[in-house]
C-alpha cells in the first residue's frame, strides 16, 4: 500500500534491491541506474520502429526519467483502450504512486483521463434490462467518487497546500459527483476537521470556498427551476405538476434555509480557528472570501423566498425574476450576520492578541471591510 | 498540524543526556521513518546543549519547529512540531511533562540516566493526546498570560 526509495549508495550484499515490509515496497537507490537502462531497452525492443531515440538521450538520465514516465503513461493508456488493462487497477497504481509523489501533475492528469474512460464505459448501453442496470452504475460511480475523495485527502496530507490534489478533488465533484446539494454538504462536513488541523493550507480552504460558491449557485438554479415550474402550472394546471412543484418548493425551501446557515457556520469556524491559532493568514483570507460570498448570495438577505415567487408572478418572465434577485442582493445584510459582528471580532482580537502577525492580519482585514463594504 | 517528538533530557556539565523520548513518525513515508527519528533525537540534544539554564525558545530547523524548555535544575524538554501547531500549547505541554517527570523520577537518577534505565512511561500518551491541541488543552488561551515574554523565536 506504499512505495518508497531507500537511500543506499552501494550494494553491500549480493541480494535483491527490492525490500518488502508490511505490504510496503521499497527500492534501494543503488539499483536505479541499472534499472533505468534495462527498462528503457525493454521498451525500445517493444517499440522498435521508433527511430528518434538516440544514444545521447540514453546516457542523459534526466531526459531518460522524463521519457520513461511519459512513455509509461502512454503505454498504459494504450493498454486501457485496448481492454488489456483494467482502469481500476491503473487507478490503484496511481494511488500508490501518489504515496511517494503526492504532487505529481502527470499522475493526476493521467488519473482524470482514466476516470473519464470509466464514465464513458459506465454510460454505455447494455443488453441488460433497464431495471437491472439502474442500481449498479450509480453505486459504482458513488464508490469511485468516495475513493477519489480519499486519495485526494491522503495526498493533501502528504504535501502542504497540495493544489494538484485539491483541484483534482474539485474536478471529480464537477464531473462525477454532479454537484448535488447533498454531495456539497457532505463534503463541507467531511473536510471540516481536516482544515481545522491544517490551518495554513490555502488549498484546503479554497476547496471550501468552491463548495460554498457551488451551493450558492445551486440555490439560484433551483429557485429558477421552481419559478419555471410555477409558470408551467399557471399555464397548464394539473395535479401532478402541482405536486412536483410542491415537492420542489420543499426542496428549494430547505436549500435556501440551509445556505445562510452554512455561510454563518463557515464564518463561525473561521472566527473559532483564528482565535485558537493566531497568526495564520490563510484563516483571515478565508474569512474575507466567506463574507464576500455571503454578501453576493441572494439567499442571505432578510427577505424570505416566497417574495421571489410573488415578484415573478407580477412580471411573468425570467427577466423579472432576475431583476428581483438583483434587488434582493442590494438589500442590507442582517445585523447578526455581517460586518458588525466582524468589527467586534477584530477589535477583540486586536486588544487581546500578542502575536505580531495576528495583529497585522486583523488590521488588514479591518481595512478590507471598510473599503469593500463601505460601512 | 502535527507533533513529531517529545523528549526529556538532562543538561549536565558538560554533556546532555537523553532520559526518555516518544516519537510519532507515522505521517512520514515508511522508509524515511528511522532516519527522521534519528534526526529528531540528534536535533533535540543539540538544541538543549545550546540553550541556557532557565530558558525557553522556539527554533526553526528545516520545516520543523523545535520548542525547548530548560529548567534551572537542568531538566529539559523538547517538542518537535510543524509550523501550524500552536507554540503556547507546546510550552504548556513541556511544563506539565517536566513537572510530572521530576516528581516521578528521582533527581539522583538524572545525571546518569538513559532511556533504558529511566522508568517514565507517560510520554507516548501525551504525544498522542496532544496531536489535537484543542482536545488536549482547551484553556490554552488563558495560559498565554504566563511567561510569554520569555519566549524567543530563533529563525535559522
């Protein structure tokens, strides 16, 4: 389940350089310079017709490494496409590689290619009846998504602010996870502990910003859907459609209630972490961003969702709804959730903290609040 | 945020002895672990050698922060952590550990002691418990009032 390189400049004993302990594979470093030409020659024999490989490149170990890596990935792609190599096995190998090279861009890029192959495979029509096909692919995708979340989490833990791991995580949610509200909320809660224990990890907090922004986007979309359904209902009143609109209304209501709560909870988390762990700029940046998002979110103003629908009914067009949302956005924020609380918090921090960095961040944050919010 | 090692040493004249230590190298690549542990043992000893009696300091070594407290009676403690782990909690932990150690292990044994001869088993437990500073020490903010002026941050 793990691989590594054992620094060992000379072979002291006449034995294999491969070390296997507790399911972890190690390779003694002295053998690498023998291993590379050997592997390379093997590949050469396999791809005999390629003439552009000359002796100089063989000697240059750096080019060698790069070549082998690209070649390796290229060969594996071919093997997957021809059906010889199971994509899941390749994902497992990638996971292993990430234990040693958690940042490796090539590994992450190749991983996304393999996942795309899997998605395509999953959506192919099958001779099996629809009923049988129904359960398996969804479950399969769900399992894959969960596994990807784990892989990203582990890689993020092995290298500070591992941007590649976190952007892969975002990609998986966008392409495999469908960005449903449930998925977004689950991810928010499952990464909460992680970011609390990695308070200077910018990428981790950036991920949370992505989740919050997606939630905001989701709420607006679902409101639009609800409103469009209402329009349909008015034109074609039927019991079935009303029921579905009712169900949607319930869903949307739930989401719009959750959103201000989510944003408030996020701000609370920031405040708590800033207080407990002074002097981490990441936390202050996250505070900025969260407040920024809440300011632009239509759901956090004082006006309940019902008014949106009323406003729409009056104008009867999507245009009208958009105008309504804009009006709501400009409405003043509630006192309990907004600048007032932040000013109080900053003042408290400035008066009690002894960390020079913390004081600097608090002052900068105050300046930002004043210029940005104009209050 | 992570704690990697917790050691108790004795600053004798002229040499520094390691009395007891606990390590958590689980986050390191399996094949690096023993060399990382050696590095931490060596660094802890070196830092105590270079510190004065009755001092506290936080020394940055590569990507780690080594927090050291050397008491006036020569008993010393070193915590090696990453740069996210709060400094105050480290010193709270060191105070606590050295206090308990001095009550459980007689002073006579300090100058000649070694991990094999010293019987004090609480270090592993402390290291594990303090991995999450909030669980371990919820009153950390209050502790900040004490002795903070004496802490010197040495960056190398």
